[in-house]
């Protein structure tokens, strides 16, 4: 039968028991809504501890009684958000220890870092593997060879710049420092940023990166300066064609005299050049798409464009 030890307001119970044939005494009381049990071999020591516990409970009760209304409201609100059977003082103690250990970092930042690096449901593929899978996905989507080339080139450069890392290891400041240090023009850097951003979106959809954790959207956008368009003189074109490698001359000649854009030149096939009739057929699949008043249009109303080869003078 339990012996009750009371100070008039709080009560602590002392239970006699036997453990391996030896008498034991168990102290039982409630603190912070949680039942506490303590075992003693000596009954007198158990009573001394019971007296100390009652003093502590009295102080706690007095502290609660003296709490202002805002403090009580905060206490009630804290209990609502805590998990069941999770003592408030334990939560506060763990929070205080975490804040001390983290220093300047916040608990939220620590949790996000942990989720990025320790989620078992997100595979940590090396950037080299991400690069190859992303490029293959662009091929399967039927995108242009030039765009696929850029996707593979920029993501491979990313893998080389951050060896041994995965997408979840990358940070926006580190990416900005890397791209900013490259000896490239603003246009190329922005192209790289766009390709990497697309890679991040693809990785999220494939489950290689947690949704919303891509480091690419926040990268610096570089200011592109416009410059005047230079026009080659007939003498310069003649010199260029004379000195160029034979395999490059058709490309240069078509670019100089046929009025084709760079992307159209890169997609052009010899079967689309009729030297006998003096015509170049530019198929719809290689025409540049423009937008007017929100409507997408192709040159010559979406049909193939034909460029007439004029004889040079």
C-alpha cells in the first residue's frame, strides 16, 4: 500500500516493492503533466527526495500562479502545437540546446539543410550523371541539336566545377561565384543560367531534387549591353572566304548572301539547296518563331521560306 507524503497542496506517493528478493521503494509524482517514477533502496532517502520534490512542486505552483495573462496564453498555445505526451519543458530545453549549438544558423535553416542532404527518398546522384540524364531527356523531347549541345555543355561544366557533389549540395551564392568568375560574356552567362534553371526544374519533376529547393532560379541575371551591328565590306567578305577552310566556306557564303539566321544555317541540309535553280528551301521546322500581339507566327505564314540565290557581281 502506498504512503502519501503531502505539503497540503501537492502529494507524492511512496510504494514499497521487492526487486530480486530485496526491498525497494518507488517514488511516484506528476511534473509538467508527466508521471515521474524514481526507485530507492533506502526508505529514508526516498522520503528526503520526496520532501525535495514537494518543495520544487510548490515553487512551480507558485510560479504558475504568479504568471501574467499573456504568459498563460503563450503556455496554452505552446501546449496545443506540441505532440501528445511531449512535455513543454522538454521541448523548451531541446530548443535552447539546439539554438546554442547552431550559433548564427536558425533551427529552420538546420532542418532544411538536413532535409536536403539526408532524405532517403531523394537519390543523391552525382552532377555528372544528372548532366547525362538531363541531356538525354532533351533528346527524347525532340529539341534541336544545338540546344541539346548547350544543355550537355553547361551541365558538364557544372559537374566539373563542383566535383563529387549532387544538386542538393549546391547553393546559389556558390553558383554565382562560379559563373561570375568565368571569362564569358553576359549573354552566354544568362544562357547558362537559363539552361541550369531548366535542369533544376527537370530534376524536381524526376525526384532528384526536393521541390522548391533548386538553387538556380535565384542566380544573378547579367546585364546584356547592346552594340551596333557591324557590316562586312565586299573586300572583307572576299578575304574571309579566301582564307577560310574549304569545309567552312559554304556556311560563310550562305550567311553572307542568303540572309539566313545562324540557327537556320545550323539546321540547313544540302538537300534543301537547289544550285541549278538558285533556291534554298528553309523548312518550317527550322524557321524562327516570332510573336505579334500574343499570336505565334512563322515566316511566310508558317510555310517553308524560299531564298533566291542571287549571282554575285
